[in-house]
């Protein structure tokens, strides 16, 4: 059973409000005119169960939620690459800056969002102002 609400039209954004790029992606996500649930990991301690489910939706291991090659990680934790799932969850819970990029979830789909334009993958045609009835019609001039 899923811990996350995976309603098809609900966007779930896990982000850190203390990181500029995350705040920009938050604003872009909210502009989708869809129901949006946001989780600011700098203010809310996300459970290990939720992190495990997020990793599963991303088709990665829990360890993959942290970019251990990123300079932020290496500066704080060294070049240690052998983290267990529990270590990874503890780092994310106690040091939310280690979530380098926010994660957006819609239904069974999830993506690490590195650029605000990637949010459009989660917008359907109606939410960005495109009239679906015009898509696929040939121009008659």
C-alpha cells in the first residue's frame, strides 16, 4: 500500500525552501493549475518509508536519492560512497541540503527536477492553456 497520495491529478513536490533553485521550481509547479501538495524537507522530517517509496517511483535505490559525487556532499561528508539506506535517510532527514534537486511526483511517475522547464512533463495540455481539440487538426488555408 502506498504511503504517498498518488491521485493522478495531484502533484507532490519534495523540495527545500532554503535553496533558490528549489523555490523557483516550487513556483513553476504551483503555476500548473493542478492540485499541488508540497513538502518542504527543511521544515518537515520525511519518514524513511516515504523516502523508500520515492526512490521506488524514481526506479533507484534509496542511496541514489543523494548525489554523493556532488561537491556539497563531498565537502560535508568526504568522498565516502558506501551509504546504507538508513544512512541515506538519516542524512536527508537531518541535512536537507543534500537533496540537491527537488523531486516531483504525479501518480506513479516521479522525476528529479534539475531545471524548472522539466516540470512541464507533469503538465497536461489543459493545464498549460492548449486547446486539445486543436491538436492534430490540419490547417486549412
